């Protein structure tokens, strides 16, 4: 027997992927009218559907355009749902909710912001891609009790680290959340966040339980991540464009069929190489090989469902290893990645 939440999820899913905004809004409002709690509607209906959108895109059952359209519809469903009910009186503290600069996946942060409002917080929701200087200016102007920092993309972790440090220097503690910080929040702790939450409900419960401890003082990046003293992350980041160009040229020489690629195929190839370099640099930053290996496993799965053999990653890793042969950590990581790809699934 279908539950009210299950029925709402299926109705919203069908409407969102079908591009029917009105039906999507009606599905959630009907669930609310039938007695579903607003927080549950946001987290257990809209949130669940949005995660499904991401999974279906990864499985190549939704196009990029469909994924974007469904996400936009879900965002408008959130607005319609919260505006359909009276807003609770703000009786708790003030929280700033923001995405890491460069992070455009804003829906998880939006869900958290609305959940915190329902719990009785005053919330400043700043949305996607918030530059650090603008965030700090906002903190000085508003004096919140905490910053909730959202990040889905691992390559934004260095920026997240700078953001966390800057917020703490302004005297405001940070609770971090999102896939970028690792499934168990390992990178949130590594980068000095004052707390981590696995999802919006957990974050709201942590903040509702009591204020985060105030930061004790300013700490340097090198204190958190002493391995950065070898400058490998910095050098890979600074030479990223050259590395992408060198690897692209090398692959073109190794795979003659590439010369027949369309301009769009060439663009996608260059983007894929750039992502590999980005994740390599991020793994060097946090000092965790698993981050790079997990990215390669995910990428291989994405390529496979799109009919591209995972072996196509090997030439790029090989060529990068040659380019970075004088960088011990990077070279070792790339050799390990080649071995990782060779393991059976």
C-alpha cells in the first residue's frame, strides 16, 4: 500500500521529469492539504525526488536539459509550498546559509534554509556561488550565530577551506554539509569546520540542539594540512591549463580516431581531462588518494552507461603521470589510479 509520502513522491517525480510545473506544485500542495507536515514535504518528497533526478541523469536516463528543468521545477515547488503555509515566528538564532563559491547546486542549501525557518531560526539564504569577501561582509553586517556551508563538488574543497577559515576569523562558527565533504564528513573535519551534518534534517537538529562553539582563533591552512608544504597542489593548479593541453595533444597522437572527432566531441574530451586534473589537485590538497580513486570509479561508471569504455581513462592518466613525474605525491597517486582502474569491479 502506497504511503502519502510515497504517493507525493511519485506524483512529483512524474510532473518534474515531464516538465509540468503546475502538476508538480499541485502534487505537493495536495499532500500538505492531506495533512503531510511541511518539513516532511520538503525533505522527504522534494529532496527525495531531487536526489532521484541526479541518479537518473548519472544512469543516462535523463538528459542534461531534463535534469536542469526538473531541478528548476523543484525549486519553484519549494517556493509554492512554503508560501502556502504561515511562517513560524523566529524564536531561535540567526543562521546564514550559503554555497561555496563555484558551487551551483543550490537546491540542498535551499531545503536547509527553509527547514531552519520552520524550526524557528532567522535565516539569510545567500544561494549559489557566494564569493568569500561578500560572505564575510554579510557576516559583519548581520552577526549570525552560525554559517551553514553547502558544497556538492569536491574540487571546491580548497575554496571551502578558505571560506571556513575566513568565517571563523570573523568570529562565526561553520557547519558544513553536502557530498563534497565526504560521505562521513571526513573533509569537513579536515578543513576545520566546527560541525558537519549528513543532510538538512541532521543540520537543523544539530543547530536546534544548541549553538555551535565560537571559534577560538585564527589558524593557518598549513597548520590544518601540513602536506601542502611540498607545493604540489599549488603547482598542479597553476599549470592546469598546460597539463590539459599536453594530455589532449598526447591522446590525439595515441588515438588517431580522435582526429575525426567533431568540434563538440573535442570539447567534451578537453572537459573530461580538465575534470581529471581538477580532482587530482583536490586529492593532493586534502591528502587523500581515495577522493581521486572514487572520482575515477564514478567517471568510469558514467562513461560505461554512455557506451564509452572505462579504459579510455588510462591514456589521460598515463600522460599525466609522465607530465608530473617530478612531483612524488602526484606521480604516485596517478600510478595508484592506474592500478585502481585495473581492479575488477
